């Protein structure tokens, strides 16, 4: 790994489910896949911006010289 911050980053399977892409985030009906109720993951997620924020930060770390 060529980075000043070599690391392995991982989340358990349960935690990954709470990082929801913004395109799948619904704040009002109709819910994803036409469900009658809001998805459990959206209720417990940190928000619709988290997936993009995490992705950009990881890409930046991986590209660092």
C-alpha cells in the first residue's frame, strides 16, 4: 500500500447496511421498492450524505502520496 496512512478499513456486515446511498434515501413516501413503511436502515443511518462523505474521504486517503 503506497500511502502515508497504511490501513485496512472494514465494517461489520451490520454496519454497512446503515450507509445508504443518497439515490436510495427517502424522507417521505413512496419508499424504496414501494414498501409500505420506511426502511429500518434509513431510520438508523446517520443521513443521506454519509455514503458520499465516506467514499470521498477513503478515495482521498488512498490517493495520498
